[in-house]
C-alpha cells in the first residue's frame, strides 16, 4: 500500500502530537505498509506501540493485539483513547461475561481488539475474529512466547496456530530483547516465514546505564548492602526479586528503616492492588518498587534512575529487558546486580518447577503435574509426540535453561568489561570501555566497596563518590 510520508507525518502530529518519529518507528511502519510481516526488536521506551497505532489509522481493517499482561493492555488502551481513538475492545478475564458477549457480537465495529493469549484460544473468540478483515495482527512482548510459552503459559505457543486460522494476516511481533536463537523461535512459533519476514534489530546497548555487579558473602550482607544502596541512589527505582515473600519483606524494611515509600508488586497480589501500585509509581507517589519479574512491561515512566537485581535473573535476555526500564529519559542511570554464592540455585529450582517432571509416573497422569505443566504436555501431545519424545524434549529444554543460567553467571563473574560480554551475547560490536560504562570485581577497591566485602560494616563513601560521578551529567 502506497501512503505518502506527508500523510504519515500529518497523522503523527494530529493524533499523537509528535513532530518526529523515534529511531526505527518509521522504518518498521514502511515495512508493514509494503505488506511485509516484521519482527521488531526495539529497546524499552522506543515507542513500539505507536507503530501499530499509526498503522491502524492509515489502513482499513481491524488491528488485533495479543498482549501478555492485563496492566499492559489497560495502559495501551488508555494511550489509544488519549489519542482520540474510541473503537477499542478488550477481551480478557477482567471483562465481565456480559460485556464480552456484547464485544463478540459487535466485533466488526472495533478498530483495535486487545486480548490475552488465553482469551485468543477460546473457540468462540477465534471463530469471530476469523470472520474479520484483519489489517494487522500484533504480538506484543513476543519474547514471552519463548520465556513463558514453554513453561507456565503454553497458550503462547498456540498463537501461531490461531494466526494460521485467521488466514496468515500481516503480523508485527514486538519485543525489547531477543538473541538470534530467540528470534528464530519467535518466528517458528508464530508460523512466520523466515525467508520473507523482515527483522528490525536495534542495539540492546543502553549507554546511559552504568552496569555493576556486587558480590557479598551471605544474605545478611546482601540485604544490608541493598538498603545502603537504595539510601544513596536517587529515586525512583525498581528492585527485582525471585521471591514474592522477600519482595514484600524488603519493601517493609525500606519503609521502616529508610523513610522512603516502597511497595511490593507480584502475582500473589490482586489485580486491583497491582494496578494501584503501578499507578502510584507512575505518579511519583512511590520511591521504590520491590517486584518480581512481571513488573515493568508497558511501564511508561521515563525517570527510573536505577534497577537492582537482589536475585540474579535466570538468563541474560531477562536481565537486559529489566535493566532497560531505567533511564528511558536518556539521563544517567545505574543497574546493579547483587550476587551471593549459591544464588544460581534459585533460578535452577524455579526452572525445575516450571517444566513437567520427566521422572517417575508417566506424563499422561495429570495428577503429578501442575495445571500449567499438564497444559504444556497436552500442547505437545497434539503434535503426536510419544512419551519418549516428550521426555527428551523437556530434558533438552531443562538443559537450555541451565545453560542460560550459566551464561548469566559468567556475566556476573567476568573480570573484564561487562558491557562487552553483554553485547557479544547479542552478536553486537563493542566500541570502548570508560568510567561511565561498568564496574567489575577489580573495581571494588576503587569504589570503596572492598571493605564491605571483607567485614560486616559496609563502607559507602567510595560508592557515594562514584554515584556522584555517574549522575553528574544529569
């Protein structure tokens, strides 16, 4: 479809109030207007949602958006409404049954339809969407297909089947981080042709984020170091945990000991409470969020100054995805990972719970599996996999997850430049290391942190000086 750049820029200004596109937006929009499905890897804060919103304004037909989190869907809908769009439908578990029926009966009247992967799998929903003239199918946070689909949300793996049922419409898959292998898996699970699908891959390098990896001897030292860091860092910040319980406990400690306002955010909280915490954070009513990995997708907060990982992420892609929520305004920010010996066991244990057990009773006996694990088994059974093939598959996936943990551990432990290691993981070139780049084990003495690791008393003066240097540019 031929649409002039003048018309595109007029729409950009009239509907969204922008004079210029951010890097990558117009290039990807052009690919879609040329009828080419695209996998777009754009950094957090690059304006991924604007691409399909603009496409929907320019092209007749319905835009179907599959998105992983309710909070993300609500945020995207709100942004569209602020731009003046009213033909928006939501099909998620948060929509009342009677309202869902109304939406399904009037589906052709909507320009944008947002739904979760689980809602997409309902036969009635698929049947109604298949009758529409789909201008574009969007899969947001597409890395979740690989990270979540093969563990606790197998409906992600079926998005490609739904896409085929819809007649293989033009598709835009969006994510902030994906290695070459992950990109290949995304294309495969979405049933996108590797030869004809365009790929736009922006750099994962966020030069304004200083990287550091600090090692402690035990959990008590790690907790004390965390509190000292939060006390010295400018707000706002996010601290990531692997444990809901510890996230809540540390949130209480911050409120009690530091006089800052903190709140937990995890899947154990009600949807209302999570949305409230997210809203308070966006409005600068909270200094710190103590979160599990679900927090951050779709967060439109540009002035997050730091991201701390209290527990090590299970893979480098998750790490990059999460630290990318800092410094979206382009100002200096820091990403700090705290590591204590044995921390790598945490993601290993979590992985063991996410994949079906291949030992003992046959996998056909659902009583030994969680509901999510059994759903995953059932998904692969649909393709005719035997018991032996299933066991080999899950064993291979477990080995892949173990390898991802080892790569993350190498990043933490490297005595060289962490940014170089990170970029090499994504097959990206590295220019130079400088004082605003990253810290490493050899830098602890320079930062005044060596004493902290050799005794229970945490000497922070050197770290204060380093922070002052990092944030001086702001």
